[in-house]
C-alpha cells in the first residue's frame, strides 16, 4: 500500500483472498480514503467494506486515467507497481530468499524506503523504539 504522503506498507500474504486482505485494509486505511487498484477481482468488495474505490482496467490497455481533465492521471497503480519493481531489484543480488525469511526482507525494504520519506525524524523514531524500556513483568 502507498499512502498519499508516499509512505509504503508492505506485507507478505499467505494467500490472495478477500478474507486475507480485508483485515489488512481495514487496519491500515482510513474509511474516508479512496483506494486505487487494478481490476483484479480480489478488490471487488472494497466499496462494500465502506471505501471509495477507483480502478484501472489493464486488460483493456488502461493503465492510468485522467478523471478531471487537468492532464494529470489521478487513477493508476503505477506507484505501487514501481515499488514492487524496486523490491524485486533489491532482492535479486541475494539470488533467492527463503519463504521463511522473505517477510524480514520485505519489512526491512519497507523501513529503508520510508526512511527517505521521514528524513531525520526517522532516525530519532528508530532510536526511541530501540531504546524503549519494556515494562517489567510483575510477579
């Protein structure tokens, strides 16, 4: 997923079913958001789940759409497609990643990608997470 700020959220899924993606969408995307996708049928119920949904029809050779006539294509999936391409290129030198370790590589890639969006603030946030004291377990 890509937010309007450019930050990404990536996750390795066990399968590509609506029952799998629904809790992820509901847990990460605000109800007032509009979700942009391709025509893959896994997204068919997004509007029933309470979201606005716009999609492009790759099968009909539509990859981006200008909806308001201003010359800019607002509806597209090009950003996330580009991110998946970057991830594949980033993984390529490893010459194969085990299914067991893939989620770790993906979350690390996500962190690196978002680091550039957050700038210096990200370093402070990361250090706070690493140095955060855990509440001691009371007996």
